[in-house]
C-alpha cells in the first residue's frame, strides 16, 4: 500500500513547488495600462480571475508568469477568443503586450471576461 501513496505524494509536492515561485520586481501584470499585481503580490492571483470591465489590452513583464485572457468566464478556452501573453524567457527582459483582437477578414477588439495567471 505504501508504494501507491508515494507517486501521489510526489505529485502533490511538485504542484506546491511550482505554485510557490519567487518573483522579482520585474514581474508585473497590467490590464488596460493599470497594474493588476507585481512582485510577490503575484502569488495572490495565480489561477483564474475575473477581468476588469473593458479589458482589451494586457502587458506582462518579467519571466515569472504568463496570462491567458479569455472571452468566456471561468477562464474557459474558446477558439480565437483565448489569448496567451508572456514569454517565460528570463533571457528576454522586454515586456510582452497584446491587444485582444480577432477576426477573419477584418480584425476587431474583444473584451476579456476572465484571465488566468500561470507561473512559468
């Protein structure tokens, strides 16, 4: 019976290790130009969050996290209306930014209803 518990204990420890990341002052998330969280405050928003009203642009600085914006609530993926922002590359010190746009012939802006913060 002990052999069955070890893999699940190891998986749980791995999830906790990935979730408690160390962020720097360079790690920052902004939506529509307003800072949502930065540095050690990023731990409090890991996972799914409701987007502020009118969320059409996202900027992610640093390499500690990335953001997945979604048109649907509860961070549900939906074809061209889910967009990932952030490069998770510590060799690249630039900020990643994106306007939430979609369209087949002409592009149009869309508003995110939720966003998921994912540690790198």
